[in-house]
């Protein structure tokens, strides 16, 4: 994954130079200045637009991102991130499957 970068719209515009499917992590620093993953997600066609939804003026937020070949792969990577970082996530909801894509979560034993 590329990053970490500050989560500002201007930085997203500079660093995410193309449209396409991908996954991301949104992080913040803890009191020890370590990055903690607070949100994970994916985009089926426009990763930049999805990151814009999370961008703001909070200087303590950071992001990582990665482009994928398609929506299915983006979903699968977001699922793996969810299971790896769910202890630090703000939203405990499992990532949703992309519309029109029927694939199970790649983590064995997961019901999604």
C-alpha cells in the first residue's frame, strides 16, 4: 500500500492520480505517535471519490491506499484489512460487498 499521507482533499488529489477500484485504510496517531487503523474500505470504480468522503480538516488523520484490478479484489483486500485491524476500528461493521459482485469474504469462517 502507498502511504501514509495526510488525509486532506489536496493530498488525495496529488497522490491518487487515476480512477479505479481499490482499497484504503484511514489512520490516526495515538498518544505514543503510532498510527492506528480506524477505518478500512474499498471503492469499485473511483478510489479518489471514496477517499474524499473521509477527507477533512483533521490534521491527525492519515490514509494508505492501493489500486486493485477490479471491485472483487478491492472488496477482498478490505475484508482482510477489517479482520486484521478490527480491534482498533471505529466502525466495527464488516465491509459491504460491491453491488453486482457475489463473492464471500476471503477469511475462513467469516459469514460475509
